[in-house]
């Protein structure tokens, strides 16, 4: 029979010690046709997807740096 590491008396220790955080309300995300439209706009209609005349991906380092999503 397999042995439990640390004994079963310690089971759930970390979860019990973690403080309870209440869930926050989020705005409703778009679905269906509207979601596909937003996705299309993000990938193909953004004027920010050019750098020195070259197309760059929406997740490129340059764009994330412009938007302030990269810690320097």
C-alpha cells in the first residue's frame, strides 16, 4: 500500500492557511458574432500592428512595451 508523505493529519494545510478572498464582479464578456468581430478588429484592423513598415504580431514585445504591459 502506498504511503502518504507527511501523514494524513496535515492534509489541506495550505488551503486552510490561505486567506479567503471574495469574488469580484466582472463585466460581461461579449460572445458570438460580437466576439468574432472584436477578434477580427484586434488582429487585422489595428493601425498599431506596423513597425518600420513591417507587420508585427499583436503580442509582440514592442506593442506590449507601448501599452505598458512589460516591466522594465
